C-alpha cells in the first residue's frame, strides 16, 4: 500500500483498486483508521484523539489532492505524495 504522506508519526496510505467509498488509511502507534474522502468520517478503526484531530486538519487542507490520488489508484497509476502537516 503506497504511502502518500507522513507527519507527526502519522502515516497516510491508499490501496490500489480499493473498495468504495473513496477513502484513505491513517495509522499512528500501531492503530489504524479509514477515513471517507468526501465526509472525513471514520469508516473503520480508530486512532488516538490527538492523531484524529491532526488527520482531519491535514485531510481538510488536501482533500482535492486526496481525491486525485484516489482516482489514480483506481486506474491504477502512480500516486503523488502530499505535503505533510506543518
């Protein structure tokens, strides 16, 4: 599963040809959650609250890039890295 961003110990990934709805995977300290790209709701799993807040902040800033990567992953073609949260 390609890594598309990493910040504050959080890793963001997407699978190629993954199931709908469009989503990304976020992991932090051995815990993982899947986030819906359109609503940013957690589809499955959980991460600590502080990591969740940072993930939501990052995803809000980069939603268009995430959707573009989702479309690339469905083709599949190479995913583009997304800047980390600073």
